[in-house]
C-alpha cells in the first residue's frame, strides 16, 4: 500500500522559498488586523528575503520596526537560514 503524492514530495524537504512563504502567511493576519499587509516579492541566492509592505504599513512610521522586529525576527526564528529581510517598493 504505497501512497504517492502528485508532486512526489511525500517526505521531501520544503524549499527555502516554500518555508519563507509559509511564515509570511502566518504573519499576514496580524498586519491585516491593523489595515496593512505584506507580500513576498522573492528570495535571493544569498538568503535575503524581499517583501513589499502594503496598505496601512506602506509609509507608516513604524514600518521599519515592523520589518526588523516583527517580520524579520519571526522569519529568522522559523527559517534560520534567512540572512535578512528587506522592503522593496
């Protein structure tokens, strides 16, 4: 009785980008609760994560703090290989 998954990834490691995406989806509701949002733009080979702050987060004076003390801290905790999180326009 073997169970095959369509992608063949039954026990495979998730990619770096998949792990990052999962964590971004975890933090989004907190930002959305304050009228903001975050979008994953991409990940670089050096493990830098690029995100775009949206809604109330865009241009907010606390956005830099949200980025470093919130999103980056949680990402590094859940995905230790993350080097840095940077906001892009």
